[in-house]
DNA sequence: CAAATGTAGCGTACGCCGTGCGCAGTCATC
DNA sequence: GATGACTGCGCACGGCGTACGCTACATTTG
C-alpha cells in the first residue's frame, strides 16, 4: 500500500512513467523509445529474440544501461503489453449501430491486434497489473454496453467471455502459423506432411468417427472459423437479452 | 514425407515411441518415465523450473543421457502435451444425456485439466503435431455430435469454438493466479494493493463509466464467470440447431 | 567560481540455460 | 572371444538475466 510495495511501483511506472531527474547528466533514451523498440523487435523477430542484449544493441547503448529505465525484463514486458493494448485498434469500432455490431467490432479488432503482435499471448502470462490503455479500452466497451438490461457484473462477464473466446481462438491460429513456420513449411505443406501418417492411423479402425469425416472438415480459413464461433457467442448474448426483455423484473438477479 | 522428414519423426515418436534396441546395454530409463517425471516437475514447480539439468537430476542420471531418449526439449514438451491431453479428464463425461450436457462436460473437463497442469497453456505455443491422445479426445467428442443436423465442418467449428473459449477463459484465470502468486500475495491482497491506486485514477473523471460501476462488478468466482460464458456459447449453439430444425434443407449449407 | 552530490552509462562477472561432440564402458551377436 | 552397436555422460560453447560498483558528468550549493 505504501511506496515500497512492488505492485504499487509497477503501477507507478505504467501510469506516470519515470520521474525526471533534476540533477545529473541528461538521459540518452526515453522509456517510450525503449518500449517502442522492444515492440518492434518482438514483432519482427519473435519474443524469444527479444533479449536485453539485443535490445540494447539496437538502441546503441550498453546492455546494463537499460536497467536505468526499467527495473527488470518483466516490467518491460508489462509496459509493452499496455502500450499495445489500447483502444487504438477499436478506433473504427463504435457502438452507434448497437451492441451487437459493437461487440463484433471489438472481437475482430482484438483478433487483428493479436495477429499483429503475436507475442502478446506469450507475454500476458505474467501480467500482474492494469495500465492506462487497458483501462481506456475497458471504459470504451463498458460505455457501449451501458443501456443493456444486465447488471454491471453480468456486463463484465460478457466482456470477459468475449475476450476469452477471442484470445483462445487467435491462440490456435497463431499456434498453427508458428508450427508451420518453425518447420519451414507453409500451412498446406505441413498438413500434407502429417496427412499420410494420420490416414494410416485412421485405417486401424480405432477412430471410426474421425475416419468417416468428410474431406472438407478441416478446410476453410481461420477467419471463417473465428466468425462462426463469434456468431455463436453473440447469439447467446442476444438470447440472454431477449429473456430479460420478457421478464425485466429479474434484471438484477445475477443470472 | 519420407523418414528423414522431421514432422514424420515427431509423429513416429508420439505414436510408436522409441524403437527398442537389440544390441548393447539395457537403457536405464523409459520414455514414459521421463515424460511422467517431467510432467510432475512442471506441475509442482512450473514450466520455467523444468530444465534438462533438473529433470536429469530428479531421474538420477547425467544431463546428456536424456538426449538418448528425446531428440530435444521441444520434442519432450510435445510428448508431455499429448500424455496429458487424453480423454482421461472426460471419463466421467458422456453424451448420453444429449449434446448440451456432453459439451458442458467437455468444457468443465477441459478447465479442470488446464487448472491441474497450468503449463499446458505455455507449452502449446510450439505444438506442431497431433498425438494419439489428442486424436482419441477428438474422436470421443465428434462421436457425441454425430447426430446433430450440422455438417462435419460445422461440427468441427463448434468444437474449435468451445475449445477456444475454454482455453481463453482458463488462461485468464491462471494468469491472475500467477500474478498473485508471483507477488507473494493472495488474490484478495493483490487486488487490495491495486485498488487504492485505481480509485485514484478513476477520480480523475477520465473514466466515468468505469468509475460508476457497482462495487460487486469484479466480485464473484472464476468458476461463476466461466459458467456464464459457457452458457452463452451453448445457447448460441442451441439457437443454431433450432434454426436448422425449422429449415432442415439448409443443413448442408456452410452457414 | 569551486565543491559536493546524485545520476547516467556500462564493463565485468555469476549462475543459469539447451545441447553438440566424442570418449568409455556394456552386452547381444557371430 | 572378438565385434560393433548402443548407453551413459563430462566437457565446452554460446546464449540468457541481472547484481555490483566504477567513471563521467550536470546540477545544486556554498
């Protein structure tokens, strides 16, 4: 709760940045510059390639100089995360056309965001705190849901559910991308490399349903699959709302 | 496509294990033993603590001995993944009571699985191939959906959507657990450490909707939140099925 | 103007990691 | 008993995050 609380320190850095010093030599770098460069590095070469040494090299400073700005690599990742989490990807998304179109936009925007910065899904793993951009994002969405006949808690659940779906779906997509990339094959080549083996397995008769699936079961784009699931979820929300419209007196009951 | 194909080699190891040698000294270990110990280590101390050195130490062998059994750490992770991905967690789940109860069970089973082995969500990141257990899992589910008025492709989309949701939801849950654990606080302490800071932010008036949310918006258990989203998704599926029942002629149209 | 003081930059070093290489010991086969 | 494939594994290399403490410098203070 006091200043020496590590959580509080993290938040301080996220929301207010470094306190600028009054004495001593001028800093060569800025926090923002470091974060931006780190994001660029992670975008182009992957999170594994983002090391403090490489980052320092790209910024033309000594490795340990970075630690004047950032207390640890973990904290740097938190800063990167929030820097990229803002509502920028929602700019074109509004709730003017209703909650459904709005949430659909949020879903698609989120997907694009994750596809642009695949490392997001790895970094999040140790994310401890909320930054200004994440909060702004939430603000925008919750405002869009303001007039729905749901309790605040339910609205939050809806947002969490949507985010869960988006995150999980994109994760699978990136996973398959990465698997293909790592083996130096395209998605199709990779599949073709697996296929004969799997057919061999299916021929054992131990997996009759799998063996009987139609040829095009695994065809189709990731986007198609994403949209299918998103529609299911939105349909579910719509039904929940319809139920509320019928018996509005239960609007305050959890569910 | 031939034997020197690395994908094929991975699959070979997954499905058939090591070829047992005819000459030379008996191996001290088995593949299964290594995988099981590795899973135990990852379960109890986290994936970061799973190093080849530590694993070897726990198995009472030299570090490099492990490489007689497993070509690389990545391959070991693949083996761990499939070992744990089987339908074991579905044993109590059947589709006898209908698709909805079945899928609900799959969802809850998946959640339990991920909570028991939190490292699953980190490992998956480089997963390139399908193992026997994963396939058996899919077989079980697809068999349960056999009679639904959906195309195979749509059924697969349903399964993928469900898995996406489960994965994403559990990821958030584990994320928060881990954040709390790393700072050495309970979930509540962690929240309380953040709270005063956030209230400070809200008081600036820049986030009116967030500031106006009711006190209990963020209360509630993770399970409650999980169930809420799962229900939305299943409702969505149900509606899709209802539509098909009305106009069964469209059953083969993608959607 | 000069001294004191806090800060920036960063070289060195430590203890981790995955794993390529090649040697020594073991044992089924001929 | 000789052969040769196979097991176990020590050593070493090149990476990683980062603690420590030195030097250089800009500002404040006297």
